[in-house]
C-alpha cells in the first residue's frame, strides 16, 4: 500500500520517473488506472504471449511442478476432462508435498464440476471454493454477476492471465468445436503482486469471510532481468467506474496510427462505440476481428449490427474462419496492448468480474499486431458493399439483436 501511495503521489506532483518513453506518452491512461483502480504500474516484468492452448497448458503444468510454496488458481470454466485432469492431478501432487494449493471456480461457468471430482484435492490438503455458489445453480439470485477471471499465481512471482479456460476444447482436442484461437500471458515479475491481491480478495469473497490482513509470504521480494511495464486492471459489479472499458476507450482515443481489436463478441455500449467511430473517422486504421461463427444467433446479429456502424465511418471488419476466436486483445500504434478476460460487451464492462493486463512495451505490442495480421490470413473481410447487400431478414435480426444487446 505504501508503494502504491508513493506512485500515486509522484504521478500527481510530476516527480514520477517513467520506466520508458511509451509509459510517459500514455501517462493519462496510467494515472487513470492508478487513481480509479489502484492499479500500480510495475516496471520489472518478463512477459510471454501465448496463442496456443497446448503451449499454455504445458507451461502451466511445468510451473506447477516447480512450485515451492503456493499455487493459487482461478477459472470461470474448469472442466474435469483430459486437460482439466492433467492440471488437477498436478495440483493434487503438490498439495501432498505440503504446498499450499487454493483452487477457485465460478459456480455457473464450471457447473459440470462436482464435489466428488474435487475431493482428491481437498483430501490431499488443498482448498477449493466456488464463487457465488448456490445449491440450485440455475436459480441463483446472483446468477447475473459472474466471476469471469482466469488467473494462476505460483509462489507470488509467476502469473497467468488471459482468455483460455480449462478444458479439452481450449487445447483444440474437441473435434466438434475444432480449432480454438485465444491469447494468454505468462508474467514473471512484480505485476504478479496485483494478480495475487485480486485472487485473495475473490478468495475471501467466495469463502464469505472478511480479509483483514494479507500475509507477506504471498508477496515475496524478488527481481527479474526484464523491464516490461505492466498494469493489472480489474472491473466488476462492485464498482461504478468501469476501469477495463475506460482503459479500452482511452487507448482507442489516444491512437494515432492504428487500433486492432479482437473479441469473440462485439456488442459494445454507446461510449465504446463512439470511441471507435471517432478514431476511424479521424483517419486511424481501426480494425475489428470476431469469429465467423458465434455461440448464439442474437450475438451474431448484434456483432453484425455494430460492425455495420464501424464500416459506415471507414473501419474494417474481419470474420475469423479457421475456428473459434476467443481472444480478448486490443493493440495500438506498436506501443500499448491489453490482453485479458474482458470481451467487448456490456456483460464484461459492468456485470462480470474481469481482469486484464496492459502492456506498455513496443516489442510486445508488435507481437500482438503480428498475431492479428496472421489471423487476417485466416479470416475474410466484410466490406461495406457486402454489408449493404444483406437480406431483409438479416436486417430484422440485427435490429432485434441491437435491442437485446445490453443483456446478451
């Protein structure tokens, strides 16, 4: 807390020493998140971007095997299939070794999990909690507020954050779903402190206990050689300031060259839509990519309707056709990128508990742009001419979907 207050004061009085030119250029974004989200800017981080589920899960299991003190894991969807069991068995093994293992899952998102599935971990000394649990899962009075966060924190120094849940489909092992395209981060560095704090707050919320004191062992002192500046930003129904959405908007409006956006859903609210329209109409290269096939007809209609609004002002729209695009990423100007759990929709902006990492680093931003450009090769571009030729029934569905968009 003392470090946070020092950074906040230094930003306010102009004495803060920015770790690189990009952070200085985007001071307003950093300061907004410090002031309204208590998001400390950490400059000592080593960040790896992962876009393949198999790579991510291999890395997770290896880090779990090497854990020395604590393993904290939190997912919206956790399935006890081949992928889920491989991670779960690694957790059980570490719990038997005396390592603190705490596992948390969203009660609705992970509704296929059964208590008997988890007994092996609790018998080994691990702890398990369901977030916003209810005996009748589909009649939960808090069903509209879900914990969509996906975090792993190991020994307080290694963190995973991004779009992948845990299950066979996320490793492209489900023939019915096919190829799964997502984006995740492995971070080793001081920004993991922020991820750890968010996990602990959620953990005690799930336990229905008050967090009165945070143990220092969860925040070990260490350093890494890499100097990547990172902010961890959260949002949820427990706050009126929609920090992730406002970060998205701030990034979009600060872009001078390009804004590339990937999301499985493009169902924005009015402020976000205005931001992308302003950027596109100002000559910024604004591109949005969503999957060709969505998991709901009305979502597809809403995606199409709002994509049309962007096409009207010169933006470009892509539909990813290799498989299902689940990545949540925005990158601007080869300078700043954000990757996390928040989709471009009202649910992620205000109803779900979400968490994102903002990366202030040219090399990582370029990697994100190159991922987007590679995905263009697996997509088709929806032109304004094609959009204008859509059938009457499609227009009706779009209109209905637009009306329903706040609850999709």
